[in-house]
C-alpha cells in the first residue's frame, strides 16, 4: 500500500515538473529579445517577402496617414503618391485598389512608401477598410 502511494506521489511530481518545463522555456525566449526586436515585434512590419500575386496581399504607395491608419493605393506612381490625398483619390478615381489599413503604430510609415500589406477581412467601400496583419516595406520615399 505504501509503495502504491509513493508511486502516485512520484507520478504527480513528474507531471508537475513536465508542465513547468515549457513555461520556463517560453519565459526565457521572451527575456532573450533585445530592445530592437521588441520594437519591431510591437508592429506588423516584417522582413518576410510578401507576394502581391497572393490573395489578401496588396502592393501600393502610402498616400495618407491619420491617427491609426494608412491609406495604401495600388497602380499609381511614386509622384502620384506625393500628390494625392484621400479627398483627391475619391474625386479622381485614381488607382486600382485603395485601402485604409489599421496599423499598430503609424510612426513607422511615411507618405510615398511602397508597401506590401497582408490582410484578411476587407470592408468593401471606396476606399476599402481592413487591418494590416503583415507589412513589408518595399521602398522608402
């Protein structure tokens, strides 16, 4: 009987030890990030190559930035990106696709940056509206 109780206690302690291992590993990974990585991880910006031919990925220029969103327009030149804003876009119907993307930190973006933006759900309007999941900066202004 004592042997059975001892075995149960041993098995219980082993389970507790195994459960603690993944927690301590993941905590170590978080603490090992340097400051530069943590800034980048707080945004949707990625070094990953995004393919604009894939569904849900838009390539275009930033033409306007507000408090929490960027307006990205496809099929325009860099010069047009500097000259356009949301109001003129609506009046002139320039560009194949225009989308306001919600982003985590607009300070990473500039007017006339060429971006590739991955999103999932799109609210259909003109300009459309979505949330940026990943953003690849292709070209700086």
